């Protein structure tokens, strides 16, 4: 089960990271105003997602990838909060969904930590 989840998470983070380059305008829109260098941060987080997602599949890097993804998920949490606080900017998403995805980020962290443990 852990191996299957590891593969699913790796694919998820590889696709999500690549999406930062394909849909950068969307990621720029969710960035909190107080953060500097929005475009470099969007690219950096995309590279980090792809790199750490792939590293989940490398036994010698698995645990470090799990901790790195956890740190990344915590670092991008303010962007998700920003979306929830400003639902008028994201009319394609019901406000309840924007708020509901916040606790899901912590569930994702738990899955990452479990999948990245050495068997």
C-alpha cells in the first residue's frame, strides 16, 4: 500500500510542479501580496514539487523527500489561505471548497510522511 501511495504522490507532485510552468498566471494569482518575487517563487515551488516528487521513488532519498514535501506544503499553505480569504478572485471555486481544502493539505502532509517512511 505504501509503495502504491508513493507512486501516486510522485505522479501528483510531478504533474502539479509542471503545472506551475504551464499555468503560471493561476499560481501568480494565488500568491499573497506580502510575498516578494512572485514569479521566481512560482517557478521555484514548481521545481521543488517535481524534484521532491521524483525523489519519493528513490529509496535513499525517500525520507528526505518526505520532509522536503512537508516543508513545501507548509510553505505554500499561505497561498491557499489567501484564496479562501479572497473568494471573489476565484469565482470558479465555491468559497466552501476554498476553505475545505485547507485541512486537506494537512491530510496530504500525513500521507506524504507515511509514504516516505522506509518500509
